[in-house]
């Protein structure tokens, strides 16, 4: 099990009702630091709105040296979202980090998944330009209860692949699913999609946030997938994760770890969560950052903590 930091708040959170959240890790500043990008969807009256901000240079005690201002994502749409995520990667291959944001819209009938890309983050975290909004085809589920997104070169083609993940909420137990959009071009378009793949052994009738991340945890050159969700039984919520080891070039997992709890979870009502993998400590291992939005009376609050040095399979 990793060694967990204490829980840290994201300062100056706002919004009484959030409907999805995400977190990503990367070197945004260009100084070689481990920076944290947090994202959430606010749900005021009328249309939702997406916002992000950056925590600079994560320290060994999991604190950051400072926070950027809050930045809006332009052109948001949807009065009811049911999950969201964010990830970083060099999609257009120009040496700058791009930010891909993903959300589930909940109109009447089936949900729909959409993503767009903020190109070329500058050292202050500002986006150079935004792509158009792109739909993930063949979405399903009338009620989703969490979603996530990740970028990595899974098939070894030299281009980024897009992994989208969501929790479906039919009658009875929830179910987790993922699929992969192969070989994003320089405009963020996908060459083709994999089939939809279930995450086996899901549990929980009510989830209140979920996320996914990709990284080479066992250092064998193949991508591993961390899947995270917040379960909502009676009383406090609980956070859990598991690892799908060694994705092949078709996006299939060689095997799954057992389900592992994130200790010391808190909050009766969460309204978004995510997970990110990165070598924050700089020691060649993989560290896992989990993030969630708590919904007490009044304003929501964002919190994160870090599990240092995940063990290889």
C-alpha cells in the first residue's frame, strides 16, 4: 500500500452544486516541477460552467507553492452534467502541454460524452486556443455517476490515444466501462474507437464521482490504468481504486489488482472526483493523487491527497 499524505484543501473553492470534477498532473510551468491542474463544473441556475486552476510545484509534504487564478473554460453547455474529467498531454506534438476536458451531458434520454482541447498551455496555465467540441460516439446510459479521461500512447504509434471512462447507473449495482479513441491527430480528432470494455467486479449502487489515469506503474514499458470511484453507502462516502495492468495495443488489460480503499475518506455527499498518476517525488516511481469535491451545507470544497510510491504488480 502507498504511504498517504494528509488531506489538503484547494483554497477558495466556490459553487453550491458541482456536477463533476477532475485533476491532472504535469510540468505546466516548464521548470521541471510537478504541477496540479484541478477542474470542476459549477451548476448555478441555467447552464453549467467549467473552471480550472493550477497548483504550482507540489512539495514533499504534498503542499503546493501557490495557486493560479481561477480560469473559465469558454463555451460550456449543458444544464445538467453527470461527470467530468481532465487530462494533460502533448496532442499536437509541439512540445507544449495541451489540456483535454471531458464531460457527460444529461439531457432527456441517454447521456452524451463530449471533449475539447485547450491548446498550448503557457507557463501561467493560460490556453492558446480551444478546439471545437467533439462528441464521443455511441454513448449509453440514462444516468451516469462519474466519468474520467486520460491520454497516453497506448498502441505505440507515437500519437496520443484518448481513454474515456464512465460509471453507468442502471437498476441495481453500478457498472464501470472504458473505451479508447486511437491516434489523435493535430486537431484532436480520433482515427477510430475501440469497443466498449467493462471494468470487472464493480460494486456500489450509488457512486458520487469517478476517475481514471494512465501510467507505467510497474516500469515495463506498458501502460497501466488506475480506476477510482467514490461509493455512497449510508453514512460517509468511501474512495476505492484498482489497477488494470499492462494494456495491450488493443486496449485490453492483462489482469486486475484487487480493490484498494483510500484510507480516511470523509464526506456524506461528494459531487465529483478524479485520480492522476505522476512521479511527483522524482524517484522513478509512480505516485497517485486523488481528488474529490465535498458537498456539506453551503459551498462545496475541493480536497486532495497523495499516495506515494505505488507498488508494482
